[in-house]
C-alpha cells in the first residue's frame, strides 16, 4: 500500500484565496475609514451645520466591497474550520499509478476531535477534464468533473476520538482515458473525500492519482 497526499493545488488555491481576501478586505476597510474620516472632518469644520450628506456616499459605496471580502474570507477559511473537528486523514492506495482497467484498493482513516453530527460521508473517483481557450484577447479555462465511481455513507453521530475507517475498491474503467497533460488540455484523476458536518464547515479534500497510459492485460 502507498500513501497519497492532498493535492497541492488545493492547498495553494485556499492559501492564495485567503491572502487575496484579507488584502481586499483590509484595503476596503482602510479606504472606508479614510472617507469616513474625511466626512467627519468636514462635518466638524462646518461647525456641524451645512454638512453635505453626499460626502457619505463613498462610505456607503465601499460597504459592498467589504462584504465581498468577508464572504471570501469565510470561503477560504472553511478548510481550516473543518480541520478543527477532524484530524488529518491517513490515506493509502494499492498503487498511485494504476493502469486502465485496474482495481485500486483505497483505505481512509480519520479521527474526530470533537463529538460531531455527520450528515453525509462521500468518496468519489473523479476524472477532471480542463481545456484552455482564447476568445479575442481573453483566455478562459473550462473544467468539468466526470464522476466515475462514488460511495456514500449515511448520517450518524461520531463521538470525540472516534475513528472513521473506510476500505473500498475503485475500478479504472477499461474504456477510460489515462492521465494527460498538454499546454491547453488536461485529463487528471482524483479521489475526493467529502464529510458534511451539521452546523459546521464541510471537509472536502482531493488526492491525485496518476493513471498510466497502459491497459491491463
């Protein structure tokens, strides 16, 4: 059995989004504070009379930007919140480089740090297809996930220090495409783990496997 790690793309994406959200929110707050300070000074200088209320419009205008920043921070922080209730999972597969048509034995082990009501546990074998194309001077990337196989476990309560243990076999279909990377097109394989917790952020992580361009004999 071989251990697999969380996709580095996930870690980088969450980190970049959180950094961007913090900078966005801080900049918006500073700008709003400056405008509010300017309005207050104008009100004081006019001896609290003859104040032009339109000077508050920039402050009102900046509020949606602050709201967007807070929303992005919440989205980016969700994986860290989920980690407050769950330990880092221990994941192994029979091979990280299966061939087309191979069976892959998958084991997943994780400890609940606190008593938790779990609404659903789901594991998916995904083939992610992405294509990059140009339209005029702009570049776009279209991504689509093909769910090749999935296992779902019903809701139940997990007590503090209780361990979740899963063992399953994945099948790489005989007619599937192998992992493929090119400048504008990619076909990537992932095992996705998702744990939905009642009243808490969902735990979602992906683990990459490399499907070899070979067919099982």
